[in-house]
C-alpha cells in the first residue's frame, strides 16, 4: 500500500506521482484531496487528487517542492513507499447544473482542474479551458487538456508560449466577445483566484474556487483551514475545498497563508544544506 508506482518530473520542482492506493481510488471523485505523510515524523500535507484509476487501484497526485515536507517527498523514487496516504477527503466538485463551463488553471492549479476536464468530456459536455504559467517551461498537462477540452487557451506571463498575459486577460477577452458561460471554475494561487472572482463579478458569472488552505487533520477539528465565506467561518477540509468565489474573503485567506512561510523557509534552507 502507498507504493510509488510511477514518478515523472513535469517541470522544475513539480513531480507527478502515481500511488498504489486501491481503497482511496475506489471512492475518490474529482475535486477531493488526500493527506499524506512522507514518514512517521512527517507533517500532514493536503494534496488534490488530479487523477485516479479504479481498475488499477491507483491515485495520481501532483507535488510542487516548495517546502520542507514536499522536498522530502521529492527524494522518494519509484518503488518507495509513502508512510500515510489518507482519503478521499473534502467534497466532490458539483457542476451538473451548469451547461456552459470554463475551467481556469494557474500554475499547479492546472492539475486541480484536470479531473473536472476529463469528467465533463466523458459526460459529453466538454468545457473550455484556460491554463497559464509564468513561462512555457512551467506549463503542465497541455496535451491532456487538449485531448479533453472543447477549446484550450494557453497563456504565459512572458509570452514565451501561447498568448502573452494572465489567465484573466484571456477570460476577459472571451467574456467581452459574448461567450455565455454560466460557470467559471478557477484554481491557482490565491491572488489569481481573487483576480478571477473580481473579474467575473462584473459580468455576473457564477464562479467556483478551490481553497488551498493550511490543513492539519483534514476533518474539521484543528481549524487551521478556516476561511470566511459570505461572512461566515467555513472549513476548507469539510465544507469545501470549493466555494463561491464571490463570497470568499481572499484578503484574509492570503494573510493566513503566510503564517508559516518563515518557518518553512528555515527548514528548506537546512534541507538544502
């Protein structure tokens, strides 16, 4: 159990892992996440399920090595085992009521919208997709999206590939052109999701975001992942991770996400020697 069957590097510091986890794969749905521990002394890391295969009993996750624990995970290879791999957790994505959907992924957030893209295509109602990154080398899953999307738009900040600009640049162009989307599903860094929500609010388009809050237990007991939505306290692990983007207090969420940045940097420096 929890054996790393496949590992591949997609970009610098981003690895895809296919994990042997029959119990998790049997129950997981698009939008849910797992919590893992690399070893018996490791911290709990919440990671979105970006693909699964029930027949093979596997779950695919994408990991960006930016902190101490994710750097420890990056040192594991095919054939190694992850100590804990718990899930599925959180609520599955619900897009059944929408007819014309656009999925927007920024950076590693593109991995989060991939299972929704596949599911919508399987359901016979493929979505438009916008993916973006700082440059060409940081784009992920382009071919996979192209195979499942109705129309795919690729954006890079520096113009090294696709079109130059942010994901909001393309989204605004599409909305201004008369595209009648009834739902925007956006995942990425919090400032990016805030920008998408601010934009779509002007157009009156329902917007869903996936909150990548700090989590510890994943069951709503620790309160670490709390976020204010519509003036009420919610917990991303049990009430989410997806919320109405127009109701999320992003300013508060962004400040909370900075709490452990200095500690993570210290551990990272020690690990790098």
